[in-house]
């Protein structure tokens, strides 16, 4: 088969990223993260879109250079159409449209959440990475989403359950904020949890029917628990930070794994993947590996650089749509939420 060079562009939130694939093999994946948001304790949409504007040309130029190709060799340009911040999405979408017209190549639009899942199909340069076969289940856990998805084909996906309030990443970030850890807090909780006891403190588990999740109650009980302890000892957080991180992380992972286990039993599908920013969490990765050993699951855990937002996942998803001749129109507009197209 003829070599197809695919450019992926991701700009849905606070990472500007560009990646180049040759068919399903990754040649380069460049990510410019935006430090500007840390001091505000969350992503500031207006600042995010301005930073995307500044970063997009250097990021794409670097991705092409690292891949060792010229833009004229590209077969298609792929962009994230949503969900995400509209101003941020507009930067990637508009750039893709201009490039498509300028180079006279087709463009492909991709849903960010589907791309997190399809990151499991990015092949290494030897083409030797094990990949899931259909059907498989995926726990997609990011800053904005928490879903259990059944995947029957590249673009035939069904959401079996999802959060009814906060996302798992949001839960990590909110408890981190309560403990005055920097934003985004997930990686900091993960790091401190490694030194703590996951059974030091326990927090009530939500009882939500089916395969749906809820995390807002956990955050509230963590807040009230600390408020009471701080009354007795203003140094409580400082003294117990590692144990607090280990315990709250353990609670979040238990909620996730219980539902995932339920989904496996319910569907009989034992190929199980995790995806999204929270799939970088070492506790969650260990819990998955354990299920491999004890329950006979065949698990797929993404490489670290494919967990948080990146354009390699956009490019691979686009490659499969490209093979289906499923192209986007110049009239395509970004959407902020899943289902709001
Ligand atoms: O997928 P992602 O990069 O962006 C969204 O699409 O939301 O996910 C970002 C989320 C943040 O909430 C961040 O705190 C969380 O992923 N995260 C982690 C870890 N690394 C990133 N949460 C827990 N442990 C980690 N190691
Ligand atoms: Zn994401």
C-alpha cells in the first residue's frame, strides 16, 4: 500500500499538539503545554485560545521537521472538532481548513473522546505493539469525562455508563486544590500517594445504579472530613498529606474499578483498555494489571505520552476515517459538548 502521511492537530483544551503518522506508525508527536493556567488554578479559556494561536505554527513546523517530511507530502489533515473549549477548538479547526485548501488535500474531523480510545491503535516503528481486537471495553477517564465505552469497530462505540456529575480527573484536581496542591492536581496526588497508606482514611462510596459514576459526593465528604480535622489540628493536612493522597486516590480507583468489573461481567468482554489523562495514574494502572493476573482480563494500558491530550491520537483516528473516505466539509464548526453537534 502507498505510504500515507497524516497530520493530526489537537487544540481542544490547554495543549497545542501536532503529530505525523506514516499510515498507522507514529513519526512525531509534539505537545506545547500551557503553563499560564497554573497560577489561576484552572484553564482560563481566553488565555488558552491566545496561546494556541501563538503555538500552532511552531508546533506543526516542528512535527513536520521531526518526521522528516515536507508539508507537500501530506495526504490529509485531521483536527479535533470537539468536545472542548470553543475558542481553543476554533484555532485548530481554522488552521486545518486553511491547510486543506492551501495544499488541496482532504481534511478529517475527529471527536476527542473517540480519539483517546483509538490511541491504542498507534503503532510503534517496529509495528510490534499489541493492539485490542473488537469488541473491547474502555474506561475513558479525563478532566472532563468519565465513561465506560464498548467498542465494536473503530467508529462504532457505545457509552455504557458515565459520570452524572464530576469527572474522575476533576475529582483528582478538586481534592488536590483542597490540599493546596498545584493545578492540575492529579499527577501531584499520584506522586504523594506512592509514599502514603491507602487505608489510612476511608470515605463513603456512592451508590449509583448501573454503570454510571458519581464523584461530587466524595469531594464533599473529603472537604468536610478535612474541615473537622483542621479544627482540632491546623497542621493536619501537612502532617498527613501522603496518607490523604493515597486514601482519596484509593477511593477514586475503587469506584472506577468496581464499575469496570461490573461492565466486564455484564458484557462478557474481557479485553479492557483505559484511556485519557487519568489513565496515567499509577494506582489505576496497577489495579488494571492486577485484574490481568486475578481475573484473566486482557488489559491495554496506554504509554504515558498517549494518556493526556496529544495529537497522535487525533492522527490515528483520522487515518482510519481517511481509509473510509470519511472527509470533513469546509463548513464544519467546532462543538463544545458531546452530542451538541
Ligand atoms: O485527557 P486530559 O489530558 O484532558 C482532558 O481531556 O480533560 O486529562 C487531564 C486530567 C486532569 O484532570 C489531570 O489531573 C488528570 O488528567 N491526570 C491525572 C494524572 N495525570 C493527569 N490524574 C491522576 N493521576 C495522574 N497521574
Ligand atoms: Zn482529553
